[in-house]
C-alpha cells in the first residue's frame, strides 16, 4: 500500500513538472529565435554587442552551475529551481526594457544564470520522481513537451514581432517572464516523494566529492563527450545559428520562427519512435549516430549561406538544418540524462542505485 501511494505521488509530481516545463518553454520560444535581431538591429547596438549577449549566457552558466549543484545537494532541487525561475523572470523582463549595451548585458547575465540552473534542478526532480525502468521515457516526455512549447511559442512570436517596433519585442519578453513565474507557481505546488535532505547528502567535502567523480572513468568520459557536444553543436545552435541565418543566409524573422517550428515538429513526430529505437541499442552508439546527424546539419547550414541558389533554396536549407538538429536532439534526450543518473555515485541527489551499460 505504501508503495502504491509513493508511485501515485511520483506520478502527480511528474505531471506538474512536465506541465510547468512546457509552459516555461512556450515563453522561451517567443524570444529565443529573435534575440540576435533584437539586440543588433531593433535596439541598434550592433553585431558585436549581440554576440557578447550570446556569450554572456554561456559565461553566466559556467559561473553559477558549480554553486547551483552544491545548493541542490544541500537544499533539494525545488527551492533552487524556484529561485532560478524568479531570477530568469527578472532578467527576461529587464532585457525587454533595456536600451543600452550595459543594461542588455546585465539582463542577459541574469536570464542566462536562471536558465542554466533550471535544467539540472528539473533533471534532478525528474530522476527523483521516476524509476530506472521509466527514466528514459520520463526524460523523453520532458523533452517532447519542452520543444513543443518552444516551437509553438516561436511560431506565434514570429508573427507577432515587428523589427521596426521595440515594443513588440518588449511584449515577447514580457510573455517569457510571465511563463517563468507560472512555472515557479506550479513548482511551488509539487510535493516531491523523496526530496533529498541535508542529511541524505554525501558527507565528504567538496574536494572529496570532486575526487570521487573524477575517479569514475565512465563519468569523466561522458563529461568530455558532453563538452564536445555542447561546444560544437548545442552552443552554436542556440546562439550563433540564428545570427548566421540573418546575416549570411538572409533569413527573415518569420523564417526563423518557421525553422524553430520545424525543429519542434521533428521532435514531436520522432520522439517516441526514436525512444523505441534507443531502448534497443547501446547508448554509446546512439550518441555516435547523433554526431553524424548533426554533422550533416552543419553541412546543410553551410549550403544555406553559400548564396549559390535562390533565397527559397537557402530558406529551405536553413529550415532543414533545424529539423536535422531536432532529430539528433530526440535521440539524445532519452540517452545522456538517464546515463548521467545511472553513473552518479550512489546516495547522491539525482543518482540511481545501479549503473547502466553504455
């Protein structure tokens, strides 16, 4: 009976996590494709400032994530997530109102820090609300709903935005900020079935914890692989690709929204079919296949900017790039995050009790 109640509590918590995450992604979709255009052209701050804004997101993540991980261990993921969401909401609204380079960069730092902390906190909550058998499907569902929200938000935002009106972008950032606060409200209602407490955290010092992790060869290999994936693929996809489309390929803002929708459509169509494919194969081979798909995506993106064909061909190639990235993401989402949980030391927040083969 106790096991049944725990299972029901896990299911109820998971549903709230998924709904809140989808709403937050819906808000993000309104601004993600248009950030470069907003800073460089609408606010008239130039390509250099727009590039710095995109870099600030990564720098903010590098600064806050080590502290966020320690806070999740000590306080649990939910309070850390709520603080991150409030910070992201403030940063988003400030970015929509900012008119100077300094204000834009400070706002981007707040938004980037909040967004960076959201992901590990949500991932830890999903691990705590799932079992080893349901974990891959739980992460696949999260990714499915997250990208559905991004795609719908991006498609709607592309038709609302007006590059001649800064107020239209302020509206988009306001919607994004509101969605962060909605997610914070939803997360405040979540009752975790077994949230980590201070007493459950590993007793060793931070130095000892890092030593333990670095002594795990599989975890080190996965960390290196994650760095390569994010540096060569996700980092460029999330930041420079939209700028490349606007400046080199001549893509319009509405076409950027269509490209993001194509990314979402691919994930929506392929996610659960891909999940069955992933579950029957070694995870290392699935990750290798993602690398090949993303390499093809970059080749397609290069063709879009060559200027050898018509504008329609360039737009089609650019949209195809986003779709190919979506296919790779659909394969990666039920693979890497559960693998990290399986390799984490026993007793750590977000860890499972047994390792899973690559």
